[in-house]
């Protein structure tokens, strides 16, 4: 892996490999942001095991999930939901407010300069590693702003302490 890199993740295997790299590069905070979180990606055995290991490996490790479609999350990501229920102080789930900008993109962010991003209307996930700090900063700022005003999901009130 080079320090300055941008590449396309064309298929599911590429997306899984990129997500595994992102989780491994994370120090304390993961943020997943999408209108609908992709079950095929998040429910892969390797991804699930890596997320579980990450969350259990440090007291400050957490994952934040921001999605408008919590019903799809329950249906498509049962292992992730079970993990969140087991570790409610480390797995936070929020839903954007009604007046928030629509979620028309997807992003997986680590607390290091690493980003997986799919813009509105695109089908391809882009992987950035410190290659474009400005792109990463813009996406992070937009997502953090949405997160700040988001509310706990009604279906998952027990996930928030």
C-alpha cells in the first residue's frame, strides 16, 4: 500500500478488501454513512470478524453508523446488529433528521486519512489514502455535520446509552 493512493473498487471483493484495510488502519473511530448500508459488504465473515476484533481490542474503539434505512440494516445486516446490541456503548446508530441533506452518497471513514466513498449516482466505490486530503476533509466535514444533528434510530433506542 502506498501512502498516496486513489483507486476504484469495482466489485464486492475489492470493496471488502478496501474495507478491511480501512478497519485495520483505524485508531479509535469508524464512521459508516449511507442511505442504505450494504449487507453483502458488512455481513461478509472476514469483515464481521475484523469489526468485532476492532471493537473488542481497545476501550476507546467505536463504530458510528449513519443511515436513513434502519429497516434494511436489520434485515440485511443481522450479525452487525447483534454486535451492536452486544456492545451498545461502542456501536452508535443514528438516522439523519428530516431536514438534513438527503443521503445520496456512501462513505466509510476512519480517523486516519483514509476514505472509501461513492458519490451520488455512481456505482463504484473510490478508495483514498491520504492522496487527496481536501476530498477527505470535505466528505468528513459533511458527514460529521449530518451526524451531529442526527437522532437515534427509533428501532434501536436500546443501542444508545
